[in-house]
C-alpha cells in the first residue's frame, strides 16, 4: 500500500521539493538517524496537539532524522494517552513553577516574562502557561531519554548481531579443522 519512490517523485504536491524529501539518508535506518527520529517524534507527539506526524516529518528534514521513525514515534500520544500526558504536564508545570517561585530570583518566571516565552507556549500548545511549560519540559526530557535509549538499543542490537556472526565463523572453523584432522 506504500507508494514507491517513483510514484512519490511524480506526485504534483511533492515534486517541487522532492529532491529534499526523497534523499535516501532520510529513509535509511542508521545509528544516527533512528535516535534523531525517535527524539523528534516524541517531542512533536507531546508538544503539538494536532498534525504531529506532519510536523515530525518536516522536522526530520533539517535534522537528518529518519522520517518513518519520526512519524511512527508520534503515536506515543494518542486519544487514549493524551489526557494523562496533559494532566502530568499540568502537574509538572505547576510543581516547577512553584519551586521557581520559592527561589530568590525566580529565574524561569523572570525569563519567561522578559522574552514573552509564555505567550509563545500558549500559542504553540493551545494550553495555559502552566500546562504549556510542563509540556515543553516533559517533551524535552522524554525526547532526550528516547534518544539515549534508542541509541543504546541500536548499539546493543548491532553488537548482538556481530557476536552471532563471530560465533558462526568460529563454529565453521572448528568444523573445518575437525574435518581436516579426520
């Protein structure tokens, strides 16, 4: 059901920027592109309320992330999980801002008022400042963890494959030596 590369190149909507979207490095599964795709997909899935797949795929272009992984990873937030994510983001944002208010200089509140970051967060997420701040914080932490875990998992998987190949080569050498000895 997936369109081929040639069909996508002929598509009139993709044709103007097909050279950029259809670069093979964006569609290959490599040790660098997969963790980037996971991180972008998680961040877009948590922060962006609608159109997460489209935003993740667009963000994958400049970051040279794997486009399918970025698109699929956005499904961590879905209609079943999004109420819990927003509730937790609201709790996290209120907790962080309360901690910030109890400090002497309140660096987060001061920075948000000086740069009008609070209006940007409200516009971006469509939520109140507390929830928006929690969403951005949650997305940053989860994207970082996703990047690190997927990078670690990639290395573990490749190492396991290499060990399996080494074991098979040793077994073949042992069989060949036994065959020569007989």
